[in-house]
C-alpha cells in the first residue's frame, strides 16, 4: 500500500514558546520537537513521501528536519518536501488546511502510486501505529477516517473537531471549535483519506470558497450526507499541547512511568535529530529526584519533578522544582526556580528567584538572562 | 569511477582480538567494546580523523567483525558518507595469487589493501589502531611530518622509566629524529614510547610493504619489521611528542581505569569538547533518562535511555540501563542495556552489554590493600542469578 503523509505545522500559538518557531518545532520531552512524533509515526508506517505544510516561522523547523535522514526520508524518489506558502498569494497565506492543500496540488498529484493520504498535525503528540489506522480505513470503505481520543473533551477545552457516536459506532453528531461535553470524542487531528478523493474534494471545496478541513469537508460533508466518516479510537497516550498550561502539564506528566513508556515506546521508537552530546554528569553534591534528564547536562545542584533538556547546567546550591528547562540553559549558583519554563539558552544568574504557578508558569524567552 | 586525490588518508587497524579483555571480547572485536557510556573504542580514532580533516578512512577488520561492521555502517555518524569521503571496512579476502588470506600482521593488512590506498593516490598515510582512548589532531602531526621532510613520523609519549620496558621505545637525537627502535627493551635508553600512530609518505610505505611481503621470515608487523627496515635503509624518521591524555584500554584494569578517569569535576580525560573535539558515536533512538525520587547519583555519568531508582556512586552508566530500587552501584562500568535489579550490590565491576544482575545478588567488592585491583566482569548477556555472589576478580 503506497501512502503519502502530510504534516501540518499548525499555526496555533503556545505563548512565548511560538514566538520564533512553529508549533511543530516546540521542544518537548527533553530531546524532541513536536514534529518528531508525527514524523516517527509516519516513518514506522513505512511512509516514504511526506509533505510538510508550513505557513510562517518555519526556519527553525527546516533546520531541525534537514533532509529527513533521521526518519528515513532522505530519498531520491519521494522523500521529504517543504510546502511553504507561494509568493503569489501575497494578500494572505492559507486560511485553512484545504486552501493550503490546493496550493500544494503539484505535490499531492505527483505520481499515481500513492493510494492513501495520512494528514497529521503537530500539536497533538502520540506514538500511534498508523498501519492499524490505515487497515481500519480500508476495511471501513468510508471516505475519511478520523483518529480520536476519549477523555479529552471535558466541557471546557476547545476541541477542533468533536464527534459523538451511538452504540453501533455510527456518528450521531459533530462539533467544530467547541467546548464539547465529556461524551464526545476529540479528534487527534489525524485523518486518513483516499488520495484521489481528497484531490477532487479539495478542488470542489475551494471552488465554493470553503477552506476549513474540519468544518467544511468533514462536518459539512457529513451533515449534507455527502461524506462518510469512519472513527478510529486510539487507546494510547495523546498529548494535546495547545496552550502553555497543557504543554507544561504534559511535560511534567512524563515523569509518570506509564505515560513515558507509552509515548516513547508505545508502538515504535521516536526519532529526532542527532546531537552528539556526552552523557550527563552528576556531581558530588547534586540531588536529582523524579526528573527526566537528557544527555550532556552538568548537574551540581538540586532538581525535582522537572524535565531537563540537553546540555543544561545546574550549578551548586541551585534549586529547580516543577520546571521545564530547555537546551543549553544555565542555572547559576543558589538560584531558585519553581513552575518555570526556560526556553533554549537562557542564563539564570546566581541567586535569582523565579516562582510561577501551576496554571501560569513563568516563561523565560530564548537566549535571555534573568 | 572517479576517486578524488587525497593529501592524507587514514588506515585504522581494527582486526585485533583484544584477548586481554577476556570475556568482553569473546564475541566482539576490541574496537567495538563500549566505552564512556555511549561510545565504542573506535569512536575515538574515527572522530579524531574527522576533527583533523581526514575524510577517507580504511578500517581493517578481521576478528569477530559482525558488530563492528554493523556499528561503522556507511560511516554516517562521523559524517564519512559524503560524496568524496568514506569509512570503508576492509576485511581479508581471497585473491588469485594466493598472496592473501587472513591478515598475517599489521603491515600485511595494509599490504593486502594497496589497491584501496592507491585509488586515492595520497601523499601521506596515517596508520592508527582501534584500541586507544585519546583526542589528537592528526593534521598537526602530518604538518610536523611535512615540515621535517621525514619519510615516517611516529607519535610518542613520555612514560615513566620503570614502565618503559613494556613499550616500543624510540631513541632520538636532540632534534627528535629517531636513530633506534627497540621493542620492549629490558634496559630502556629513553622514555619515548611509541603510541602506534604513524604517518608515512605513501611512496615510501608502499615500497616497504612490498619488500617486507617478499621476506618470508618477517612477521609483517609495523613495529617489528617496517620501522626497523626503514631505519636501516637510512630514511629520515621523526618522533612526534604528544603530551595529552592517551590510554591503551587493552586490559580489564586499564579499561576500568580509563572509564573512571572520565569522572570528577576536572577529569583526567575530558569527554566534552567543542566543535573541533567532539567525539561522535552512532546514536540509538532512546528517550531521556528517568531519575526516580529515591535515586541517588553522585559523581557519575548516566547516558540516555536509562532508568535509575537506586544509588550510583563514582560509576559510568551507559545507554538503556536500569538500576533498580535499593540497588547500589559503586566504582563500576555498566555497559549498554544492563539491568541491575532491586537490592543488588555492584562494586568494582565491569558489567558487559545486556548482562543482568538479579535481585539481591552481589558482584565484586571493595579492593583490599593487598591485591589492589580485582575487578569483577560479566560477559555480554550474562545473568548473575538472584541472591548469588560474583566474587571480586571473578568473571562470568
């Protein structure tokens, strides 16, 4: 089965973390970027032709992904393509996924061999075996398969696409951009579609000035009885990192063994760009408890319930609690940090004190000194 | 096929068994033995090549090559897979004139691969071995060689006079030119020990290898045959003094020591490096390590993908290891994939890849004053059963 992958880098924002990068390139889990999970899912399913649709701020993403070597995508045929906005649509970039697809028609229609398309976003992280989703889609005979997760809808969180099923598993209701109630399933923004059908539907939608994937194609199509929808329920860990609070909670939940096991080893390894860092050194007086620690760190101080990325330095007497500390950040002697997210390359001067709250962690921007 | 002419290429001798590493090299060639948490011994000479601007490396393999070949692969981790660069594995092979077969000695290994070297028509060939831990700029050595207009330059380090009889000793004139070579002399005249790192003019070495091959009494060895032959023939040979860290990790004791020398705030050997002294390794896609709330880690390295629930002191824990609750690991080298179950005690030990120390087992112990180093060793995949003891100095 030839399958093409399309990754949307998503333009939702996560506070200051998306100031100079896309959602897809937000660092996560000590050594990854959001997009690594989507890429690794596609890689494991044998997808060798992947397009990455990106609107803005894609420099750090391109730098991270390079030629896609780590995910087996450095190929002569197929491989990886960056589908950035065309200059001709200078008035606006893309208004929705369908519009961005319509400008990427050349990519989409290149070669006839691809039969199915997996569309995947980069705000929802999972370690999912897509071969099962692809098989379920073929077996269903429906137009679209939506991958969903139960237990996400809670009546408060805004859900891109919420779906309600009856006892037979048939769709009875759909809601878009709505704080759906608990008995709805949340879309994980992963779709499987037949390529030919997607191409035709996209053209038709655009002709009617409809460009929103969830609202116009999936929900609108289903309501008009034009589109049949199959729902695949994923039972592993799905992390919705759509706000700073969610990002922070999800990061710290990685210290739970079952969460970590499922996200990092669930169906397959998660691949990322290789950095040749030495193993982490734990000093004479360090005290590290309940932490996820990447390579290359120099730890002389204390850390508890935190995620430490690569090449982090914690000096003697510093105390770090419930924090996410990104690459190359240095925490000076005697500094005290609680509920803090340090972006890359931050310097915390000796004795500094930063205390945030669980709901509102302090974010220190990349490269700053505090 | 087009081959770019190279000024310098390197030939890395990686075929030795390393029998003094005993159970650790039963199924692995010495250069593929894990070191420093995430590396293998061969990463050091290979990374040195890359950091010295040498982009063409022939790797001569013979003993137990499966793991080593797999590890080197296409040379991608060291950036040696580009258009005009390579990490070419060169195993022994069969040839029509029967002048082939197993590599008879270090010189014969290069002799059998004259064709490989000739393709690049190099000015200089650097000969390296895959059993030392060090960082060295070979480009500086080649520049020194060129500057002195030598036929051969040998890297040397100063060793204590009482240890000198364990090494090949180079006796030099005040200008560092070599007038005599003595292999393991009983009464050493100098303390310049050969490091087994040579730089040759390819034209000189090529001829010497052919001459040496014709001598059926030769043991086809660089130290025993090629160097004395060139000295006798009056070639200009220089000693290149090197005073950085360098360690032959050919024995259990020295392998253990070299790992221990990575530790501390100001270690004897600094693994960390800048862009020009990074040691590259093949990476496994492992997540970050998890350090439990009951874990205690003091003066130790822990590499990626490990889970630590117990106590680790003055040790190197490699990638993908598990240290169970209430377990104690002290003064030990724990190789990749090792599992130490709860309550186990490991001291002064080297635990081979994927070996397992089950619940409440005891491996090794304190060094007694009498016999200082008694290091316990487990081989690859070995299992120390629950509640059993592997005594100090024992191997499993």
